[in-house]
C-alpha cells in the first residue's frame, strides 16, 4: 500500500526545526562568547558569531581559577561543579529512597490514621521551600549545618509529589504478587526489594532526571545556607561573577561557566532519555 503524503506534511517538521533553532541559538552564542576575550565581546557590536581562538585559556581559567585579562581573580568553577553534583545526587537519590519507602508503607501496611498521615504529607505540596524558608533556616542554623552538604540537601529531600506517584503505582500492582511473595516466605522488605523496586525502575529513572535537575538548579536555598565560597554551587557561582557594568565583567569566563553548568544536566537527560520517556508515558506495568 502506497502512503499518500499531504502537500503540507512538511509544516510540523518546519515548526520543530524553528523551535530547535530558537532554543539552540542562545546556547551557540554563549559558546562562541566563551571562545573570545572580554574585549572582543564588549567592543564588537554586534558580537562576532565565529569561534575565537581563546577557548582553552578561557575554560582553564574558569575551571581552575586564576587571573583574567582585566587582572581580576576568578574562583575555580571545578569546586562549584562538584558541590552542585553532590547536592543534586543526594537530593535526587534521597527523594526517591524516602518516597519509595513512604509509599510502600502507605499502601501495604495497615496502621491507625493511615489516610490522615497520607493527606498530611500530600498537603505539604502547598508549602514549598520558599514558604517555609524562615523556620527551615532557623532549624538548619541551630543544628550547625550551615556551609555543609547536609545543610544544602537534607531540607530539600522530602517529596510529597514522588510519594504520591509511587503510591499510585503501587496501588496498580496485582494482589497476586503479594500473595505469591508471602507464600514463598518473603517478608515485607524482601517483597519491596525484589518485586516493587524492579517494577518501579522506569518511574525511578524519570523521577531521578527531574529531581537531579531540580537539585542542580537550586539557588535561593544555597544563597541562605552558604557563606563560604568553597560551598557555593555553580548557579551561585555564576551570579557571583557579575561585578559591575558590561566593561567590568569577564564575559568570556561567565559564558564558559554557563556552558560548564549546562553539561551535567544535559548529559543526565541524554543518557537517561529512553528511561525518562518510558517512565512518563508507559502504562503497561
């Protein structure tokens, strides 16, 4: 059978191509700026869109720190990338672990006021970090967790959204699996580890991507709990580089830092794209 294509079938592809160009062009300009000097960026109007010859020097200064062409000192971005990576990993893995266990408890254990406790957890969706930031900061400060990885991550680990998603998935698991595990002598944690977690792989992967990017892009909370430069995440590091007007900023180093900040979350999305999409759209459990 010969498929007949409409004369207008190219329009969706054209729209997608235009969308890609709109998104990718700013990233391209950022990369080009990172290969030039600050003088070239400021003095050339409009800025040249051809790659410059200072890429290695710019990225070396951005990663390891040093003195720029303006004579100013730049803090090493490599340390900031590490802080952001550790924070994002702890937040993502912590959210998934706690949410899996809490959803398991809500679905498979019978205890008094179970529904009340679940709705208490669910209601916290109306209380984001920005709403409870004052009391949370007071607790973190009282526990001596300022300028620590624990202070950056622990208050952001709990997730009512992930708990709700895992609970809804566990409710679709056939009761026959529970009965078969019980007949085989598997206890609750054995059933959780050998049955529920493998069945939840795609959901875990999708949530990991979302929560990793959420942890990587944190700005407001690290701004409050970190006062030492060695504990700044990369998003804060970019903001700290803006020192004045256009002529006073090391734009090439700032752009190089922005490119470096894009790479880890982009790699996570690319490497886990298949699992991420499957976890969002797959309904065959």
